[in-house]
C-alpha cells in the first residue's frame, strides 16, 4: 500500500447571528488565510490529522510555525509526515516531509503550560515545492503594518484555522492507494485575552452544536485578525489580515470552549532566535 493520498474539505464555523452575511464573511476570511496554512497528517495505513502550521519567512529563512508539542510528536513518529496544503480543496495530495531532514527551533517543554512554539526550517527545495501552491507570510510586514484607518466601514473578525482530527473521514483503498478525507476548520470567536505572551479565542456560543468535541489537530494553526469590507456590488473581501497567535491548547470544559494561543511576543522571540542562529 502506498502512502495515503489526502483530500481536504474546508468547513467554517458560522459567525454570530447578528452579523449580516455571516457565511460570506467567513468565506472572505477563509479565502485569505488558507493560503498560509498547512496541515500535518500521519501517512500510511491509518492517516489522521496530527497538527497544523503557518508558512512564514523571516530573516531569509523559510519555514513552518507550529507548536513544540506538535513538532515533538511528529519527530517521535519516526516516519514520513504528510504535508497537507489547506488551499487545495478535494484535490488528492501525497507530499511528505522527513522530519529527520529538517531542523526545528523550539521553545517550551511538557506540560506545555507556557512556551509551546516551534519553527521548522525548510530547505530551498521544499520551499520551492510548497510555493507552487501556497504563500509564506512575511513576518516583518505582518508584525509592523498598521491597523486600518477606517474602522467604521470594516468588520473585524478573529478566527483560528487548522485541521481537526475529530473530522477525519474514513479511509478508502483502491488500486494500491489509501485515500483519507481530512477537514480544515475555520473557527471564529471573541478575543477574550490578548497580550504579548498569550491570546485566547472564545468560540461563539451560537455554534456549540457545530463545534467538535475536541480541537485536536488544530494545534499550530494560526489565530488571525481579519478586516472585511463590503464592495459596492455587495460582495465581501478581506482587506487587511494579521497573524496574532498560534493555537496551542484548548479548554473544552468551559462553555463555550476556548482556544489558547501562543502570543505575538513568543512568535517574534522564536523567529529572532532562528534568524540569529
């Protein structure tokens, strides 16, 4: 049996009831952030979503921002890891990453209560392959660009985007190939905590029925602040976006659930360490 081929289905958890055109707003956000997002999948006989990441470049280095606990898990597998481009829809994918061929800069250790952030440095040949379909976020521009000036005409949205293991579909086998459907989920909510070290997204209470029982697989996915504007023809577009965190753990024991993220300060510190190495 060859390594699994993976198709991606994208779902977006709905915006609040009072937001007009809420599905269109979610689509506008998704159309922006999906190009920077990849997923990690356990390949082979029993594929499954095992983490997410944000493509980023800084100081001449290109790589993937994720969580240290995700990086450790992938390395402990000691097998090729499926790299899933979350902007490719249901197209079958089979790209893999050999973790022993790449170096990671990581901060944090178990039980992952503080730092939990890693940067997987990618060699040029992998960067070139990924850039055919995806985009590496420019870290310097992301952290220094000003907020939009005209807030009155824009809708501010906060969302986490990544794979969700609970939504992994059944594996089908045909012609010596195993194919598994994975699902990337855009989860929007209210920013309840936001400082240099930590950001916390509280899911919308209206979406409790649609939320997974666990956000496992989302770790390493980006927390994004996106501003959306309505065009004259009524369509919506994302006019400003910024990565403001990396999802690292969940609290599903509270209602509604919360996703805790590594803050901008931790991301910047790690990238500066990698650039200076």
